[in-house]
């Protein structure tokens, strides 16, 4: 439903990982992405998280300083041309919201926090674009600082996605405190990693795969070390991994680890990552893994390209939810048409962005009755819960909360305090879109295919006036009663609704 705009010449993707921050810049040329710049900094965000999920001030500042440097590179990039995501550490940080506000100011562009499953989808997308086209089934593995993703799929379609709570930073911190290395600690770390993989072994083995592909700094570093030390001639073989672990066990302290092919910045978390890799190899009976140079950030680029070129994964996720929850599509269509009709009239007076707000109104209207599949009573609350807690491909956690809120607020009392929990940049327009959806819902409560009234609207900052054809309201007493109640609901929020 988006109107076509001139696409940006350059786009960028940023991965705020638990270990390092990556940025990739590409030129959009005739439907193709041409990478023109890459930046990476080892921020080690995860090492600054306490047991309570609080981010240490000095680590937060280190991250902000990095984003200021990234922001300088992106200074002239227009809105919508940069996609930035936070992964495991920011998912688990109790004060992520406060940090994100500072981080967005430093970067100059919005930041999304994505779920583990969404991270897995984007990793798979990046890997698939980076290897030769092949119709065979593949297993993709990515080891981050705080999580490890396992995906099985064919071509560009992932069939199984899982995000495990273990990574090179978290395993290193948990099992090698003060950096001390012992055989007992190595075995405990291997066992813990194996236990993380174990619940998924059956499903993964049933799916099967022809080749295993690794993607991440840890896996690329492992390949480099194996090649430099003669433990591999190609890729990562399991025997070479075992030889590497034996060699790492000869060091007494992590800060003593020094191997040909291993960079100084990777060394502090290398042992934890290698143990995650070996445990996964052994549990899933992987004999050899090839290595991809593409991963999450490349997946982000291609996903952003899809949004720009009107192939938005989020639209497919909404369509899947409509089918899955048996939504009355005729009613959804009626509400959608009314909502977009209202939006068109209010777009200028309410300063609604024509590039993406129609999509949000469309998605919310399509899904506003999703909760009816559970129960009619409080179905708007059920619907909001479903949307917020489902794995919706393409949506960030903040975006799911936004969509859930639009669904929750489409009827009954309007609660502005709920809107205040969204990122500040969304609050005003989310309120406006919720009011649009509420009116569309009221106008279609009869679930009739009767032609909609030719009404007009006048919108101001805190008011809305609706003009209906003469005697139309008299002929539709239920709508008139609903509008009277709606005016009372909105009046309590300081908004004035009038109609005639």
C-alpha cells in the first residue's frame, strides 16, 4: 500500500552484536547491491552486562563512541536508508531502552532490537545471498557473543530457526572467570554447550542437510587458525577442531593464548567460541563445515532492499497470521479500506508520512480481530498479546509492540500511558493511527457490504471533526451511539472528536 518514492542511492546496515559492532554500506544499482564500505569495532558489549542485566557505564560509553564514528559516515543518509539492530545483549539488558535513546542520538538513525529467531532469519538470508545458488538443504550456524543461531533451509527459505543462549563471550565469562584455563573448566563448558544443543538435535537431524555452513567472526577466526597451523586444508574439519582445543588447553590463562592466524582482539573470547563450535559439531555429528563471509549485516542489507523495493517480509508475516488465526478477511478488508480512506484525508493535516504509515494502518486493520480466535471477551487484549509474543519475520521487538498496541487500542478505553512506552519518535503518530483505526472499526461494526458513507474529515493537533451526508447518522443510530461513546473515551485523553 506504500506509495513509490525515489529509492536512496546508498543504504547501510549495522549489527550491534554482543562482541563487536559491524557496519556495511552498499550502493543500490539496477536492483543489485554493491558494497562500498565496511566498518567494524570490537566493542564487547556483553562483558559490560551484570547478572541483573545492567549495562556498565564505561562499556555503554565505549559503544556510544563507536556509534558516533559510525554516525559520521552516515550523516547524509536519508530516513529509511539505514537499518540498525541490537541482538542478544540488548535483548537481555534491563536498561536497554535508556541506552537505545543515547545510541540513536549518537548514530543519527533508529535502532531496533530483534528476537533470536529474527536474527536467525536474517543470518540465513545473508549467508544464502553470499554462496553459490544450490537447491540442496543446508545447515547454517552463527556464533555471536551471547547467542548461537542454528538454521536449516533451502535456497532463500529457512525451514527451521533456533537461537541458543550461548556465545563466545558468555561461555568465556561463565566458565573461565579471571581467565584461568583448566581441563576441568573446558569439559564443563563443552558439556554446557552440548546441553544447549541437545533439545534441538532430533528436529535438526530429521530435517537433514547436505552441507554445514558457518558464519561469524568466531567461525572465520577458527578457520584461519586451523589453516595457519596445518590442522585443515579447507574449511573446518572436526579433527582439526579437536586438535585446536587440545592446543588451547595447554595455555594456563586466556591472556596467554597466542596462535598463528589469531588476532589479538579475537583472542580474549576465542576459547569460548571454539568450545561452542566443537560441542555443536559433536552433538549434531558434523564432520566438516565450510565458512561464509556473509552473515547478519548482509541479511539486513537485503531485507532493507526488499522494504525499499516493496518486497517487505513484514507484509508476508501479516498475511500468514490472517490465515493462521482464521480472521474474517471480508471484515478486515472493509476496516482496512475505511482506515486508508481516513488516512488519506488526514495525511497532510496530521503530518502522517505517506511512505510507511499506510502499511502500519493496513497491517493493524487486517489483524485487529485476531484475538477472536481465542475468545470474544477482551479479544483486543488477546490479539495484542498474540502479536507481541509471536515470532513475526521482519518485525523488530519494538515494531511488534507498536503493532500490538494498535490492535489493543482499536476499541474500548483509550490508554495514552501505553503509547508512552513506545520509542518517543513513534508516540504521536501511533496515537493518530490508533484513532484512525478506531473510527474505521466503528464505521464497520455492522459488518455490512453497504457502500461506505461519503464522509469528510478535518483534523487538527488535538481534534477531529467528521462530516457525514445529511441524515446519514439518523439512518445509522448504532454508529451515532458508538461515536458518542468514542467522543467520551477520547475526551479523557485531551482529544476532541466532533461529528455532524
